């Protein structure tokens, strides 16, 4: 029913914003991987609310507990269950929204589909659902790093019309985490913070773009034709709340080029490995990773729940006005960075296991020029 993602590395998230808690069940994790709640907590702390003056003031520690699948610090190969209890809930903030639909939120569509919804904090449509994804993504990241040396780094590329200049080949996690907006461009992030603070005072919200790079991705990941790697990456990141656009490599800008301008010409590096001289393909060709860095961008709309008064209708079909209460991000981008990283990690980890299962089982010899990254 849409709550499970992945094939061999499969996750199922559960819980609502103001219920007892949220979490994830992970199935297909390889055995004997060393993992701890503390490692997962590092990623959850990057996602949690209340971490700065430009995020929602909801105070949640988002402390995770591993309930199954790990013994003496190592994965068992059995399902892993991770739970994060909800602590700082204020359901009374949403009393008015029990009857009034928030513009551009999921209230009306959930009612249309199910005929019932948890209106406290948005229930299942709340971004708190992504806690399970980020927790699972922490494990996927470790598998990718240990098995293939893959490194995944996301960052805020743009807030409204303020765009950062970032080199995806050299950007570091330390640079991203050096400021509260998670933008590694020192000249851009100060202006971004000012813009977010100003819109917060007005009771309004802003959107923007998260860019993400996956470096050292092995060649051969991706399953033609319907499970192409970029198609699964698009599905993964576009399943996140508030997403409205996806690009990979040159993206829409590539449509302005000719074929000769856009093509990534092949060459051999000093080890005799096939490489491309440019990377407009974004690390994927024919739906399969080519060993270059995978670079993608995700557009996030302005937060739907705002304090500014707007026109809406009630569940009974009467026109009315709504100035939403509650605690919400004036801009989701800073907290969306670890969410995007998590979905990229989940997709790549799943495809790594699928590739190993199909193409490495008989351990055929591969021509030297096609090996490596």
C-alpha cells in the first residue's frame, strides 16, 4: 500500500506525526555489518526539528532504539526494527484543521482517498515519516561505504532565487554542516539565512533546491528497462514530502545543447579504465551507472502550512479562511538534506545488492577497461 520501498534492501516505514512514535523495518540488510544506535542517531540529529532558529521549534530528540535484527553490535541478516517515540506533541494546535483543509497540503486528498485522516500534525503525510527513511539510510550509507567506498553528500543549492556555487567533486560534509542552512557556499548561506528569517517573521515560507552527489559509485548499477538507476533515484527522492522536481546531470539545461555539445566523450585514464571527459550524464548512461559521480537535484516547494490567512473550504464544503497554527519549518531545505541523502543511499544500496546477485554470482571475467570506478 505504498509504505514499502526497495527490492533486496527493503524498508517499510510506519507511524504518524502525533501518534506514539515513528520508525522503520529494514529487510535484506547483509549480516555481520557493525552498526549501533549511536551511528544512526548522527543522521537523525541532522534531520530532527528544533535544531536552529530557521527550523520548526518543535522539541524532539528523535532518540532511536533498535528493537531487532542487531546482536552484539552486528546485523543478523534478519529484519531490523528501529523505533523513535514522539515526545513533544501538541495536537490541540490542529483542532481548527480537523475541519479546514490546508491549501496545498494533503488534507483534502487524504480525505478524498480514505474518507478518514489523522489531522493531528498531518498524520502520515507529515515529514516525521521520514525519520524511518533517514534511519535506514544511515545503514545503507555504511554498507555502500564499506562495500564500495561510496560517499554521498547533499547540500542546499538554492533558496528561492539565491543560488550557491558548489563543486560537487570536492565538497565535504564538514563544509555542509558548518552552518544552519547546510549550504557550503560561505557567500550564499548568510543571505539564505537572512531570507528565511525574514519570511518566517511574515508567517510565510520559501522553497528551493537540494543538490546531492554520490562519489565512487561502482559501474554497472541499474536495471534496464523499467528500473533504470535514474528512474529509481527519481522515485526515491520524489517520494519525499514537498518535492516538486527532479534533475540529474545536465537536467533541463541539457535541452539547450546540441548532441555534440552534450555528449560525454570517452577516454582511458592512467590505469586503462574507461572514463568520460565530462559528466553531463550525471554518472548514469542507459540507466546504468558509468563510474562517474552521480549528481542530482531535487526541487522542494515552500512549506504548505503557514500562518498567513488563506482561503480554503471545510470538510462540509463551506468556504472559509484559515491561518494555520502549529510549529512548522519556514523552509524545509536545511532538514531535507539528510532526507535526500538517505533516499539516494537506499536506492544505490538496493541496486548494489541486485547487481551483485545477478551479475557476480557466476563471477565472469570482465574486460579490464570496464572494471573499476
